[in-house]
C-alpha cells in the first residue's frame, strides 16, 4: 500500500481554488482524464458517482469514481473519493481546502493506493515510493499553478 499526505499554500481565494475541483474544470488539474460524467446523485454531495475515463499513453481505463464525502463551508472545503483502476488498484484520496486569509488557501491532499488483487499488490511492491511522491507533488504544483494564473 502507498499512502501520501502533502500540502501547499496557494496564493488564491478559497472559492477560486475550489472551482478547480468542480466537474467542469477537472481536466485542468487532471489532464489525463479524458471524460468525467456524473452518472448518479449530485456533484455536490456524498454518494455521487461519476464515470471517468483516464488515458496513460496508449492505455485507456474507464471506471466509476465514488464520492465518499463532500463538505462545502466558507472556511473549509472537503471532498473524498474512491475508485478501482483496472481491477488492480483501489485508490482513495481527499482534497481539503482551508482558508488562510482572503488571498491564501491551504490545500491538503492525502490518500492511499492499495492492491485490489494479487497483480495490483505485486505492482505496488515493485513501484518506487519516490516516483509515487513525484506524482503527488506534481499534482499539487498543477493545482497551485492553475489557481494562481489569471
């Protein structure tokens, strides 16, 4: 199992940053997502389900993303999701935004990726922690760059 818990401070208002996590903007912060369609529930509520298609090179995977938690308050925003990729990886992660002040937002990104079957468990054991951390840090940097560009 691989886990992460990273954070960064973004020089942008919390509402502006939160907008990047809405369905219509998800490709801005997750460019390998080909499609992201609501199939059950409401975007802004726990229990929502989205069909998502992700592409990595020639490989394309489609899966269901389950929204496990969704909170939207003036000082704090939170979303937690789970999906199983390729029947091999069971991934859960969350985004928490905390209002530092009117022009700064703290983003906390945490999650875990576990093997859903023997192949997934073996692949995670072979994967390097350094590479996984690089992916997490690149994501944080992408969100920060998108939020801070006007």
